[in-house]
């Protein structure tokens, strides 16, 4: 079981994924995600890592980097956390670092399976918003 996180400045997308099906997902305040890490029974933590692109960093980027560090430190084995750049996710899922979020989302559905509906949930059922990016991190980490 893998817990994957797409960190943000105040909220982060997350997903609990077993390699075939999403067990839980959401976009929650960072403090809630931090608390979740400490009690998670997942055996792997993967986090999308900020990657410098040669441009000046804004406050939002700095805040995201700080939260990423806090998430890493909350894991029972900080040295084992899988930090995966967005570029790596795009290349793994779409074969191109120029892919955009909708391309990555579609590649996740193509790889993991459809969302489905409440009466007939698919492997990605319940995933929305930033949790799609977290699921892409999980698939790439595996």
C-alpha cells in the first residue's frame, strides 16, 4: 500500500493506492495530511518533489517546499520517502515532460482503470481534484 501526496501551500492532494485500486483519496488541509502520515498503515510514502526550473521562487513555492519537508519528517522512516519530481511523473505517465494535467489524468485512467459510478465503482472511484496528481505520483513510484 502506498500513500502518495501532491503537496500544496495550504492543501494537498493525497491517495492511498494498492497498485490496482484506490482505497481512499482527497484534498485536505496540510495539517490534516500531516496527521494522516503519522498514523498511516501504508508501507511506502511518495511525495511530488518541487523542482527548480531556473526561475525566481515565489512565496507559494517556498511554502510548498516547507510542507514537503514536514511531510517527509512525519514518516516513520524519512530516508525511505520516495520524492518524485513532476517532470518524472509526466515522462513516466505520458512519455513527455510537456504533458499537462489533463494528459496526466487521462494516462492514469488508461493505466489504472476507469472511475466508474457509485453503483459500479472503478479502480479510480472517488479521485478528484489534486488527488489525481497524487495518484500519478503513486503509479510512478510503483
